C-alpha cells in the first residue's frame, strides 16, 4: 500500500536496488490479450516479439500471458499467423476482478 | 581555540571567495557572469595555486554548472557554485531539482537585474524569480554578512532536519565590487565550524546502491513536496541553533531579521540587502529630529520569518516596505509577504509599498526620507504601489 510522507526517503531517492521488480506495469493495460489455444501452433512469434517478455512458455509450448507486465500493446496478436490471440477491452474484466 | 581575526579591506566577491577557500568544498562548478565573476575568479586562483584541493569544473553554461553540482552532491560531495541574474535564470530548471532532491548545495547569488532590456546592475529580480524553488534565501547587508552567511549556510544546508540548498544573496556591484572592512576568522576555526559533510544516500557508496531522480508521478510526488515544506518549517527551529553556535565561535549574532532602533519605533521600514545601511543612516537622522522611527532588515527571506514579523510589527503605527523587484500585475514580493504576515495581528499597522533601485538605480537618503515622511504624515495607502527615484 502507498506510504505517507513521513515514511518515505527524502528527495525521491529509492534507497535499495531492484525495486522495479515490485512495480507491476501491467496496471497500465487498456486492451487484454486472450489466447485461443485451439488455434495456436506454438510458433513462438508472440514470445519473440513481445517487448515486455510477458509471454509465458514452457518447453516451447505457449502457455499464456504474464498480466503483471503485459501492457496490452497487441504486438503478439498482430504477429500471430493463426489469429490465436484476441485483444479485448479491460473494462470487460472489471467485474470479475472487483 | 583562540579567536584571532584578520581585519582586511576587501570586496564582497573576495570575502565570499575567501569563505569558500576556508570551507574548501570537494567540488565547485561555475560559469562566469557579471557581477559574480570575481568570486569564481578568486576561487579558481586558490585552486590553481594549490591552496585548496577542490575539484573545479569550468562548465559551458550555468545550466551545466548547477547540473554538475547536483551530480557531485548526489555522489556525496560538498559542492558549491555561484551566479547572477541571467545565469541564475538559465539554472532555473536545475535549481528546483537541487531543492527537491534535498541536496545541501550552497550558492552565493550576486543580485543583478534580469534582462531585458539587458542590464548588469543590482536589483533583486533574479532572486525573486527563484523564491518558490525550495531554496533557503539569505540576504546580506554588508561584505561581512556575505562572508559570514557563506560559512553559516553550509551548516544550515547540511543539517539532517533541513537538507536544503541555500542561496547567499549579496547586492551586485554595491557589495560584490565595493570594498569594506571584513573580519576573516582563522582557517582552522572555520573548518572546525563547518565540519565534515555527512552525505545522505551517496552514489559513491557502492555497497548500498540507490536510485536518484526516478520518475515520481501522482502516487508519490505530492508526498515529496510535503517533505520539502516540512524541511523549510524545520529551518525555523534549526537556524537559531546554528546561529547561536556561530555566535559562540565567531562572536557575531545572526537571526531571521535585524531590528534597528525598534524599541519604541512607531514607523518601521522593512527591506532586504545593502539598502539597509542607507535606511539606518536615515533612521539615525530622523531620530535626532525626534521622530520615532526604526528599521527591520530581513536576513532570511525563505523561509519567510512570518512569526518574527508579527511579533515585531504588531501595534506599530505604520510599516513601509521597500522592494528592489516587482511582480508585474501583483504586489511587490517583499511587500506581499509582509502584508500577508500582518493579516492576523491584533493591531495592524498602516502599510505602504515602495519599489526602488530597479536595474541599479541609486537609492538615496532623500528617497528613504520621503517614504518615512509619508508614514509619519499618515499618507500611506495599503493598495497603492509607489516608486522611489523614478522619473514620473
């Protein structure tokens, strides 16, 4: 949770390294990629092109997306030769996430 | 330690440069600009002669000078620069950054009119353009004060409850190039007083890596501004402590303001900088003629000593404020601050605003007398800005 002005270092300094890991840039996303696995051929184009390394693969099998870091740019959907990735508005998922 | 002072006749620039020699900062980055140039000129000679071990960085502009001292201070160095007018304006962006990063940089500012039309002489438009930047602003009346404040500012800037940069303002040419007797303190005593910098999150401490200057959006920027507000508030507590130690060490007493013949004064003049010497001269003359007048010099303009002014000015018949700067379309900066401070006092004095000395226009005893006479005759209008020494 966000801290008060009395609890943070002065001067905007970040007083320890590696804190970018705690910053979930996926919160910026407006469009969410959805995988239709039945169309996917595991060509790994999406994995290759994703600028945020947000494609999850295991042993060359496409497993889905890391939504903590996926910013919804849609590159994966655009390069997919089988149209296996669909971009859907985040507003559709608001209710299920509270 | 025995206090043996050396009393010499020097310019304000030489006095400040000598304070810098005694402080011996780790880094000085500077760019020449009239009338500040002699400060860094004298200091560059100390560096060239091996008198100080300071790393001197001759940069390509004031924007770079302030950027270099910000980098040096973030690395954990004691860093200084000096400038004037358009140089300060060119630094503007980084001036705010130095304050918001809470870097204890000390910068003598030799006050000069901002262009345009271009002018090299004294007024306070350069300092006033930075009054909301988050720097502490001290104003010297004499070369002695410019020397003393440069030394004192190091302690104030570096205090753990403050950690803010300080501008030591001295009037261009009048002080910077004017010769006055100044008492220099022994080197060892000054070095002992300023002590060692205790850097905060120094970049050179590679055992504890930190990030300086990351993006700070709507989730934390506001909290960091609140911290700066608190640090300025803390100056009001810390400054008298450091001033007391300064007095015990060097024998000179400083405070937020200097009241002059104020005990029973009915009419008080408020001003910044060297003009206070002329005001005191006129106060003495008017006192001899039987008028109950006094003056109040503002040593510290930021943070503004509101409580001290309320205490000292409550119940006076009238207060006249002299400004060496204007705010186009609004009240002059010092007047605005004084007027605002007096809003809640029990017995509000009559108020008068007088702008003088823009672009180095002389301020003469007769001008100051005229403003005092307006006060004595009850001829003051709080919402009217008047001018001293202007051809109407």
